């Protein structure tokens, strides 16, 4: 039996002798199937092609976890260190012995989570490599689980993953799209890990929210307000998305950017 990995989104699928007919994640309106069609790969093929996991400190207690070369969507996952154990947030779709050793050297993994279904990667393989630690998935996104496993634990609304690390549902991009609040991050000013729940603008001084970023599908005002209502009560000065970082004043930037979004939806800003 083989663990099949979608070559486009790098999400692991259920063990089988042959690959699935299609990746439901990529077939959804929020993602895409490449023009040349659905393709599959495996961990063994990726290893033979020279893929490796790179772990780099981005601030004290926080490490970026990526692959070289870029795999799938190409997001940056994170390892958050705490005295009670580490969170692996949005792990890559590739894993090997060297990457497990690198993470184990930093204290291992106590819990795994992702902001939404696009960024779950090889969560189950990573869990199995670290004594089958829990993989938290929003109950609202249960239908998007591609590799069911007993390590998956469903949750709703808000959960404390570890002391000082909470995950909060915001909705928007997916019904269960979430953010992680790390209170000790940014030298105690607070960090928000958002995946694609809140994305960072190319100017690095704005953020944005969408139902689909690649297909340019916006969100209605009610969804934007829910994201504001769940994130703005949190204390944070720095924000890491799947592809960038707002190093300071992230709370103010989030507030201003999402209010501007609503003003555009309402037609209040002159063209």
C-alpha cells in the first residue's frame, strides 16, 4: 500500500495500491488542477528527486519548516517551542529521517495543527513519526480530511493546544479556517500564525482575506466581520501567514486592512 501525495497541493491521501482518481482539495473552487492534469507522487519519489526539509529559526522559540525544492503550494510551516512541548503547525508534505531528527533535536512534537485543509501536508506521517501525537482538525472541515486516522481529533470554536498557545476558528477561507495565538511570541507582545486565514499583502503593510486567493473569489462582509471579531480581541504585534510576515504593528494593520475591505464591499470608497 502506498501513501499518495497530490503533486499540486502536497497533501497526503489514504494508503492504496493505486492513486485516487482526483484530489478533491484541488478540484474545489478554492484551488485548481493544473492544465496538464492531476498528478501524484510519493515520499520515496520525492526523496529520490532530492527533496529535503529545511528548519530555520525565525525568532526565539519559533522555527520555519519548509521544503527544498518548493513542494506543492510552497507554504512555510512552523514549529513553536514551549516548556510543555512543541506545536508543529502546517507541516510540509514531505518527511524523512533527517527532518525527524532535526525536529527531535529541537524538542520534538507534542501536537500538530493546520489553519485549514489546504495546508495539512503530511500531518499523519509527521504524527506517526512522533509517537502518534494528536492532529487537530476543525469539525467544520471534517469532510476535507484526505487521510483518516485515529490520531485526528476534531474540535470547535477554540482550543488550547498547549499552555500559551490557543487555536481559534475564524471561518472565511474555509468554514473551519483558524489562527493560532502564541502569547509569548514577539518578545511577549504576541504572535498570530494565520496560514491563509489572513494573508499578507505584497506591500507587507496590509493583510487580506479571501474565499479563494488563486481564483480571486472574495468574502462577504459577514465573513470579514467574523474574522475581525475573533482575532482583534487577541493581543499580537507580529503576524506570520503561510507566505510572509508582518514584523510589527500587526494588530493595527489587521484592523485597518479589514475595515478597508468592508468599505470596498459597501461601495464607500470612491473608485
